[in-house]
């Protein structure tokens, strides 16, 4: 089990920001527990607002629409739940 409050989210966001600064634009995939998806979105907006984030989560129909949008959006980071 991984402990809470150790700064894992910001470490990953900082690493992705570094990759983007060095022209490694992705796409990068982050798989997180479904209970933390909204927190990850908020932290990306706060710490790395220029990233194009695609959250792949929802019903089967919603995910189908997201796959279609993903082709157009060219996201740097995609996040999904386990």
C-alpha cells in the first residue's frame, strides 16, 4: 500500500512538465484510482496549466466519444482509472 501525503502527484506532474520543456511532448499515460481522477485534473490545472490533458473515464459510450475526441485533441497527457 502506498502512503498518502508523500507528494507523488506533484512529483509526476513536475516530471511531465520537465519532459515537455525538453520537447518530449508525449502522449504520456497516467493510471490512477478512480477516486483520485478529479484531484489529478485539479493539480495539473494548478501546476502545469499548458498541458493538454485528456481524462479517459466514464461509461462505455462516454469513453467512445473520448476516443474520438482524443484523435483531434492531441493530448500530452491522458489519465485513466485502474
